[in-house]
C-alpha cells in the first residue's frame, strides 16, 4: 500500500486546488494509514479464523458445497528504485458427500530496475475420502516454481490413510501419513526424483467457550532431506468485542545453512 501511494501522491497533488481535502489526507499520510489498518485487520481476521474455525474440525473437514476466496495486489515505485510487483492468491474448498477437495494457488511477480526480482508460483491440491467419521484416505499434490532461485521446480505427490484419534466437541486430533514422490529440478536443468513420505498431525482442544489451543505439524521425509513445520496457537475470546491469538511457528529444513526458523505472533481484534 505504501508503494502504491508514490503514484497516488503525484496524481493527487495535481488536483490540490480542486480537491484540497483529498490532497491533504494523502500528503499527510492519513490515506496510507487507513489502507494499512485495513490490511492489518484483514490479516488478523484470517489468522483468528484459522485457529477458531470449527468447520475444519468437523466430520468432513470442510462445509458441503463450494467456498473460496480470491485476492490480487499490484504496486509500482519510481525514483531511486524502479519496481513493479504483482501478487495473486486463491483458496477453494468443495465438499460433497463423503469427499472433500481443497485447492490453493499463489503467484508473485516482481521487477526491480528492469531485472526480474521474484517469479514464484505455488499450487496445492488435497482430496479426502471419508469411510467413517474417523477414518479416511487422502491424496495430495504440491508444486512450486521459483524463476530466480536455485531450485526452479519442486513437486510432491503423496497418498495414505488418515484417522481422527479423538473426535468430540471439546477435543479433536487427526493424524495422516503416507508415501510419496519428491521431484526437484534446478535452473541449470539438473533433476532428481526420490521416494519420500509425509506425516501430518492436526490437534484442537477447547478449554472453555472462549479459550482454545491448536497445534498443526507436518513432516516431509526424503533421502537426505527432512522438512518440518509446527504451528502452535492459543486463541482467547475475551468478550464479544475483543479476541486474541498467540502463535509460535517453527520451520525446519536440514538442507539449509541455518536449519531452523522461528516466528512468534500476536493477533488482536477489537470491535466497537
């Protein structure tokens, strides 16, 4: 939003005499601040929904029928640095009977001083077939393209069984694991396919109507490569107007120089 304002400021200054109030709010940064507040509120709401959405813990994982979201952003700067950036993200779920389907797509493209600085595409698909309320079989695929990185193409396909170890209104715990294939290709054309496996855990516990805990874990195992993520969150609904979420995320990749990254997050929602 701040980058976009560089173009907006020039346009608004040209209309100062005709629109003094609009020009003043832009030059002083009020418009930038309002836009940024909107972005933060949207991010916080998404984070809260991730931790408290009861649908993801239901017998079928997602609601019946279609649901989804689409977001697009673009920005441009001129001056000391000339940049052009665009990003697209979409999420879609479909539930029908004992089947659930989840789709996700994200793309980013950027140029800096005439040189491509980012060119990323990421897509995922997962299908679950429930045989009972506690047992299901999953299949998933993931593809990632990085036009400026060392690994240009990376994909994973996996299948396996899943089970809801605990499934009641207060606590749910879902485990799934299975074999798969990991494919990588560098920007020099060197490719590699190897057997791999994935293990995932989804845990939710409601202490009270206003306090809940979530912990999501994914581990991808391949020959000489181990990638793992763990996202722990504590969700607190203080009252009808105030909610908070504390989160601690850990990313591990033993192929990196620094194997572990950690991120602590705090989300706060206040309505009045």
